[in-house]
C-alpha cells in the first residue's frame, strides 16, 4: 500500500490523534450540544489534519503555506470552542488542561 507524504508527518499524526481525543471528550457533552459545540469542535479538529494533508499535495510553497495557515486557524478555533466548553462545565479541568497542552 502506498504511503502518502503527509502520513509520515509527525504533526499530521498528532493532529489526527487530537481529533480522536476531541471525539472522545465531546461524546460526554450534553445531547443538546449535538448540533452545537459537539459538531463545531469535531469539524474544526478534523480540519486541522485535513488542511495539513491537502497542503502537502500542493506544488508551490505559497499554497503549502496557505494550508498550514488554515490548519493553525482551525486549531485556534478549537481552542476558542474548548475554552467555552470548559466555562460551560461540559469538560473537566483535567481534560481542558490536557487538551490545551496538546
């Protein structure tokens, strides 16, 4: 099986694992957040790894940099939503601090 270049990137592997952590944590959120914070957090976290993968396939440095910038923006979006989730007491302080460190 062919291994694409992005699959070898440590940052992509970490972003993929980060998304799995987000899925695990948001599975404990209230059902009322199914179409709110749960959906937003999951989509934004997936966007981090997806933008890295897509950027790795671009030919120009400018395109690669653009997708790296988009991945970073998605990470900041996740942080914003996770801060709110913590303040709404949807996550524990332990999970909050762990995710911030990731």
